[in-house]
């Protein structure tokens, strides 16, 4: 709870600093505040948490682990923001504050124990993101991304809220434990209110995490939004979405898995193919990352479809691996866009000669996203495939492996461009703070991949 208070108060402090034109203090205060929030979360580890505020919130190890991942990812992304928002507008304090308000909603999302708090957390996060997607007012693409995100987000919220309403109508409670008890007491027969509510909540949550066929907003919003905001949406927001998804289905809907599992299984397979096959035909590195994020949503859905005691740990490891690698990819993309003015694959030609460090860290990120051994991404995919094999027939794992092979092609396009194509531009300059963030992220990717036991049994 202290973590949530710190993250909620921090943006108000930043707004006051902006009011008094103390712009030089904004980023240092943000970093210190995030570190304090992270420390307070870690301090509560294994504290025997129980639901608080009339079973509204639960700050257990599950919540702490995903909160810590969200805070660390946000910290790394904001460390890349030095000078970034200044180029868009003079209202830097407002932008940082909105990002932190979104983070506060994310912490509510991973800590809820009541459907009303799930809705509140999603809305706090979503309203902030609608603004962030359109912060570059001079860019038509940014304005379009904001409008599309708002319209599709409002549409998905309607599904989610209607689903919550129907579940309340059937069970008479928003409490996750009460909903589970009702499901256990009514194991047979189709209740029109309850089962329709489950389907509507699946649709609403799949919209939020960008799973097919509810993914149509993802490529355009990710491409049109400022790159730093896209990095935040594809890492922190996606991680929180799946944490909220898993908590709901693991606690409340597990007794009725035979009902919702086939639907979610079809969505999973469709998401894998849509994400990977469309990523093959992209000429923009940023748009390729947007479509690949859809395919990663498919892999993350494996842990929910094959629901088990290890699902939380599998999602945590996969989401951590994906977030760290994506931060590297978007960080390098930021530099390429700022210094070369393009995000095409050709912009990365000869990067190994222009800047060996950038080429090395981006190669590590691409290998991790592709699931190559000795990287964190491999461990994430291994856990997902293992969970699927224990629950389903081998055909599902074969489909997942085929999609993983497809993804190797478009991830290796970047590596081939960096090492086997001739350079067409001058050397890229990498600021010190970029080197710190990219170096830490690359090191974390390798350490988790080589020593997975460090976090493999954390939750």
C-alpha cells in the first residue's frame, strides 16, 4: 500500500516543481521517487499479506513482483527521456506526471481483489495513455493514434464493464473469492448471466492486451505514438494487463475452465499467427515491433489457457524478459530516429561498424525476443511451452514452435542489416545515460537466460 501511495503522490510533487519552473529537478526527483516505491514494495515481500479494505486490495508476492517489474521498466524508460519531452513541448512536468499516474493505475491493476478495483485501475491507466499517445500535438500520426486508442479503448471498456455487471448480477458480489465460491457451488449448467459475463470480460481484457482478433488498434497506435510512449505501452502496460488477466481467471474462474478455455485457446492460436505473419511484411522497425508484441501476447496467453500453479511465475518471467528486451530495442530505435530521421530496417545498415555497442545490445535483444537459448526470452518460451505440454496435446506446442521459427526471420533481419550490410551514414553518438540503460538491460537479459534460477521460483 505504501508503494501505491508513493507512486500516486510523486506526480503531484512533479506538477508543483513544474509550476515553479524547476525543470532540472524533474527527472532526478522522478528517479528517486520510483526507487523509493520499489524499495517499499520489496520490503513487503513474504509479509503474509491478507486482503485489505473489505477485500478490495491484496498486496501479496504476486502483486509485489509485478509492481516491481512495472516500476523498474518505467524507471529504465524514463532514464532514456532526458531531453526527449523538451523537443515535443515545454510541459515536461505534465508528461512525467501523466506517466506516473498511469503507473499508479497499473499498480492497482496488479493488486486488485475486487472487480470494481480492477475497473478503476484499468481506467486510471487507460485515460493517462489516451493523453500520452497524443502528446506530440504537431504530429498527425500522434493525434491519430490518440483518437484511435481512445475510441477502441472506450469500446473495450464497455465490454469489460458489461461483463462485470453480469457477473455481479449472477453472484451478487464483486469480490474475487465470493465469485469463485459461487462458481464452485454451481459447477453444472450454463447460467446466462455468469457465463455471458465471462465471455464479455475475455473480450474486454483481450482488447487491453492486444490479442487477436481484438488487436486492430495496436499497430497504428504503437506506430503513431511517440517512441518513448510506445515503449511504455508495449512493456509496462502489457505486463500489467496480463497480471490482471491471470489474477481474475486463476482465482475466480478456474472452476469453470472447461467453459472458457476453448475460447481462449482459439484466441491464443489466432494471435500467434496474426502477429507473426503480419510482422514478416513490415518495412518499419517500429511497426514490426508493434506486430511482434501481438505475437508475444499469444505466448503469454499460454499461461492462462494452461492454468496451473506455475502460471504466475511463467508470466512473470516471460513479461520480464520481453520488457527488458523491448526497452533495448526501443532505446536503440530512439537514437536511430533522432540522428537519422528514419525507423526503416535500412537505417540499421552497418550499425556494427558505426557503433559496435549499439549493435551488440540490439543483437542480444533480438535474440531474446526470438527465444534463442542463453537469453531470458528462451526461458520465458520454455516455461510457456512446458505448461502447454502438461495440459494439452503436442499439436499446440508444435504450432507455438512454428510461430517461434517464423519470428526468427524478422528479428534476424535487423541483425543481418547491422552486420552484413554496408553503412550509409556516419557514426551514431550514444549518450552516457543510454549506455547505462542499454547495458543494464542487456546484462539482465543474459543473466536471466544463463541463471534462470534467480527468478524462476520467485512467485
